[in-house]
C-alpha cells in the first residue's frame, strides 16, 4: 500500500447522451438513471483510490435541482473528499449539457460513501487521502465532519433498535 494518494489520482468523469430509453413518464431523464451514474462514478473513484472492489454504504442526499432532458449529455464527475480506515467519501457532481447550444447546467451534487473490500469480502484498509491545496484541505475537513455525523447517527440508530 502506498503512503497516500491525492484526490486527482482517483478522479473519474463519465458522460452519456440521454435517449428515450432514459425517460420517465414526464419525458425527462429518470432520476434513477442519474442515481446509477452517480453511484458508478463514485464507486470507480473509490476503487481507483483503494485499488480494490468497493461497495456503497450510504448516499447522504441527492437533490435534483433541474430536470435533465432527453437529448442532453450528462457528465458525472467524482473525486475523493475523505479516506478513513476502510471507508471513503466521494463528491459526485452532475452536469447536463444541451449539445445543440452548449449550455451546461449543474443539476446535482451527492456525497457517497464506499467501503473497500479485501479478498474474502471483508473491509480492508485504504491509503490515506492527501491534500495538495488549501481548498482540498478544507474539503477534507468538511468531509471528516460529515463522517463524524454519520457515525453519530449510526450509533443513535443502533441504540434505538436495542430499546
């Protein structure tokens, strides 16, 4: 295992033209199609960082700020913002582009957490994430706060289930 990796080393970009097969009953791109692309991009970024298979643990939220139309090109950018012992958080940003006008619209941002898996399907250690800019350092600090909050929520849920 390496000493550490930067966010840039695991960055992923996926693009796809949205066709009629991606439409919902309103004629817009189905939210599930976008969610799948977000999960795939985030997982690829996590796998690049961990150099192992990874599974999705949680999606913090996914707000659809703008509809995406059939005929648009959807681009999904994912990169690591946090690496713990076995888990990693990715920030995934979705942009829709009208290829006829070139107008691009930011439609979604999600934070997705993955766990790296070893040979027996058990969690395995991942390399630390190294910041290379003050912005990355701030992003990593924010991600650490989100991870602390997730762990607190998980502990509360476990305690509630024991009652």
